C-alpha cells in the first residue's frame, strides 16, 4: 500500500509525497497550471516553446548534455509535456538519487537560460509539420475538433501554436510567460515511490523554496454553441478518412463524471466492449476505434474516433451512433455494469504499480482541486446504477450536443453524404 502527504511550503508551493515502500523506483514530477488555454491568438505556442527551452540549459546546468547525463546516471530521463490546461515535467529516478532529480528539475524550471532560440524554433516548426498538409493547412483531427467545439475560446488554440506565432515569439515573451505562470501558487511538486516525506520536503524547499508566491490564475469557462449538430469536413487526399465525434460534457468533479467514465468502458475497453466488437470484430469496418474523454477543470469532451476507407465512413458513423444510442434507449444490463465496475476496480489496483499514474492522480489533480482517494472513488463506484447511466447518456448524447469532424478524400460527394447522415442521427 501507500501513504500520501500534502504539505505547503512558506511560499505557497504544494508538495505531495506518495510513499510506496515496496517499490524500487521513484517518480519525480512537477505540475504547472499553464498551457495553450492561458495564451492568446498572438502568443499562441509560448507555453510549448518555453517547455522546449527548459531543456536547453539553466543557470547551474548551462550544458544540456551534462545536465541530462547527471539525471541519466541516476537512472532517470528528463521529460516535459505541454497540454491545453497544464504542463508536466518529470523523471524517474533511483530512490538513492532523489537529490539529483530535485537539483536538475528545480534549476531548469526556476532559472532557465532561454538561449539558442533559433535552433529550438526550427525544431518546433519541424515538429508541427505532422499537423499540416503540403499547403500548410491544418489537418490534425484533434486540433480541428477542438476548434469546432470551443470556437473562440482559448481551449481551441493549438498547443504548439501556429507557424506565424512560433516564428514571432521573442525571448522577452518567453521570459514574461515564465514569470507569470511559473510561481509557487501555480505549481505542485510530487514524489512517488519508496521515499520519506521529510526527505521530499527538504529537497523541495531547497530547490523550489525561492520561487515567488504568485497570484491566482484566471480562466474563463467555455460556452458551447446551441442548435447542433455541428459539422466540419476537411478535404485531404489520403487513403483513409478520419472521423471524430465529440460531445461536450461535465468535468471530473461533477456527479455525472463517473457514470460517463463507465460509459466509456462500455464502449471501448477491450475487444469485448461495444465499439470494437461491432465495428471491428463483427463487421470489419475499421482497424481500430476508440472512445475517451478529454477533461479540463471546467468542462470535458466525450470523444469517439475511428479511421477507415472512404467507402466505409457512413457505415462506421452509423454504427458508432447506434451503439451510443443503445445507452440512451435502455438501462445497461446488470452484468454489463458489473463488468465495467470490475474493470474500473482493476484499473485502480494497477495504478498502485504505476508511479506516473499515481503521481498524476494525486499531484496532477492537486493543481485544480483536492483529489479524491481510491477508497472514495470505490464507494462512489458501487452507487452507480443502470438507470443513472441511462439518464447521463440521455443528457450527454443528444443531436444538439453532437460535433462531428472528418478529414479525408472529398470524392463522390463524401462531405454532403456524411453531413446528411449526421443530421439524421437517431439522438433526438
């Protein structure tokens, strides 16, 4: 088992320690409440650019090769991820070398040099090429869907930014963004593994105790357009069409969230779940299909996605909707609810062996709210009923709340045919 502690340094930095004594590795993670939702159309991409610059060197470690070598010699590997609502910096580390992980992560996040901008700028521009076609048009299904769902809200902004904004970002803008968001009140430091609380607090105070307290982060909640369904088709000459259905829904702290998590498992949690069974295994309409939720502090999106040959797009879409409609039309069978409950419990057990997931559960959630314990989640799990799942499905999966985005060949009136199928979807 594990023991969890939450402490507050004098500057307001939250420190979460998860002592898992039977393991032999340690995960050190720093969560920061900053991402593309905290940007403007003019500086879009600055959070992601800054993430890259942290690994270019810092005050105590100006040589990035030396910096990475220190961490790697301690069993680690420095990593960073920028998301729409947060950024994460982490490394596994041997428990005997906790100090090394704190030294390096603390220095790169508090005292970055922000140099060699032009080299890193070119790297980022190359990285962004995966999202555009030969003419520079955005063909990334996730970016397009977020723009369709969120409209002018900052959650619609691309994480990496645009070619124009990335080319224009200056050292001064990166410095300003760092000073504004990388403050103690906007960060959570987490250590998970066989580690003592006292040792973590000592290292956190030494490496992050001088971070300015900072003020609260202001975020505008999104407002979703009414009168759906909403539809976007981007013509792109490829062998497959990518299809994404999005339903805006409630965030994680809402009572409807856990039933939605179980609905996701009903639809996509192994080959015996509904979408893979009916679309892939029985009908061979696609190689893979997935259901998931993209969750933010004040909203979330339930997504169903597949890729298939253009001739199969309409049958794939219709089968997606048919399986979703089953959840609205009748209560879930008790044995099906038992199955997804059991999978959920097993997933929680597996999290105890996954330090990255365990750190995210307690440390990442701490950025936004007090995380629930596994015991609290299990107690709520037992209270979910088939009728509750049906009610949540009826509220969420409506035609007015449906956003459909597709990227693929436009031959044979593909766009018009799909749009017609969308408007005829049995979700009224």
